[in-house]
C-alpha cells in the first residue's frame, strides 16, 4: 500500500483524490497548504507526492524545490497536478525536480499508472 500526499488548496479536489486513492487500495494524505504539506511530508514518509501549482502560502514550484532539499523527501517522486499546465510551467517543474505534470481532473486510470510506475516496492 502506497501513501500518497496530495497538496491542493481546493478541498473538493483533495476529497476526490482521497477517495480515488482509497479505491485503488492506497492511503491518501491531504494538505491544503504548503506549510502543512512540507511538515506532513517530513513526518509521514509518503511514497508519492502530488502538488498543485497555486497554493495560498507558496508557489507549487517552490514546494517542489523544498521537497527536493529535504532529506526525508529528496528521492520521493513528485508530480505537479494542476489544470491547464503550460509548457513553460512544465519545464520549470522538471527543473525544480518533479517527475512530470498531470492535468486535472486526474482519472483513476492515470493515477493507477503513476502509482504502478513510480512507487518503490
């Protein structure tokens, strides 16, 4: 069972991602701010992290950079999960250390494939 941290300021998105993750047989960790997400990531040891670009307290790219600088999450796969991702933003996310970008709404099939391909067994 994987532990997946979703960071998004939209509560509806967080709830949906939590339900979808549980349907796939995994545990969802939900955070609506960068500050709480960084703390949660350090303490909860997620297997995978999904970050929205627009957060109330910090930019998603900055969150990725902070995750990469922390020994606890330096090697944890991170994806941007956002609507309407521009190619410039996708490049910035990769430079910051993200594995890639996924478009909202995220389907059950796409999440399942990402988990299968990026979770360390």
